C-alpha cells in the first residue's frame, strides 16, 4: 500500500482547500472538539467551520459524538464533538506501508516474537534517545510530560499533554505506525516501556489508535508507585 496522499483526491483547491486542511488538523490535534472551538482557534466564523466539517463528515473523514453533559441540560440539542476517522487521519500521511508489515511477518517467522520485540525495542530506543537529555533536564513531572509531547510531535505523532487528576495525560493524536502496530502490538508495548524509562515513573497506556481508539492516551502519575507518603498527608516523607 502506498503512503497516503496529503490531500484527498476530491479535496477543494486553493484557499478553500487550505482552510479545510486547517480544520482537519485541528480535529486531529485537539479532537474530540466542538465546531465553535475550532472556529475560535482558526479565527473563522462558526458557519464556515461547520461547512468544512460537514464536508469532512460526508467524505467519511470525520465523525461526531455528543459532548458529555455537565450539570442540568438546557434547551436545544446537545453540543457535538468532532474528530477525525482513520480515513481522515490518513490525509496527513503514514510512515509505513505493506513492506513494513511484510518485513515484520518475515522476522516473526524466522525469529519468533522475541525477534519482533527486539526490533521494536531498537526502534523506540532510537526515537527516545534523540530527546532524552532535553526531557531529563525537566525536574517537574508536568514539564517532563510536555517535553515528551513536544518530542513526539517532532517525530510525527501530533502529541499533547495536559493535567488530569493526580498526574498528566499524554495524547498522541496521530500514530505513523498504527496499522503495523495493530498486527504487532509489541510496537505499542515497547513504546510504553520506553516512556516509563524516560520519565522515571510507571505509566499506564489507556487507549491506542492501533486498537481502534481515536487517540493514543497514556497516564503519567506524579508520584511513582510504592513511594512512601507522609501518614499525615501531603508530600512523600
């Protein structure tokens, strides 16, 4: 399978095409997100954004879900959240093709699962080592998570990090090897282990694009497991 084209075949040309791509990128990087939030981020009218989102939905490149309700529901229809489908993410290209899958299948046949895992470990090690010193220089866990998100974005993962509960939530909105990882989960498993090593704490993978989720999501706790806490509360003793 050839790498996906950056623009879909029937995408509008010129300014309209650039605007639609901008809308699609916002859905990729921030989705699920409301049309109003996309309009504000791009400085466009809500009507213009809805026109482009409707076109993406019609082309099978975006989908919607109802926004969770907070408090009592008011009048009118509930707000919708929009995000890209697998087809929509494909417009931003992939760093894999049939050759990668065939090569890993051959490796598995010749060397078994351990050979595939060794390959996966070498691949992710090369990726994280390029950014290890920058991430290690951050003392605050939140800053480390943000530095990792920045590093992953530079590697093509369109990542972000935000504070959630007692830790940080790392989101990878694009996975360049999602189709390969769907058949070879060792790629995801070794990536998770590399994140834990890089951040110096246990991390928990909550969702992956390879398993059909919209985003790869990893929880990064602020306190490493088995760290003794002050019996009176507060920071670790």
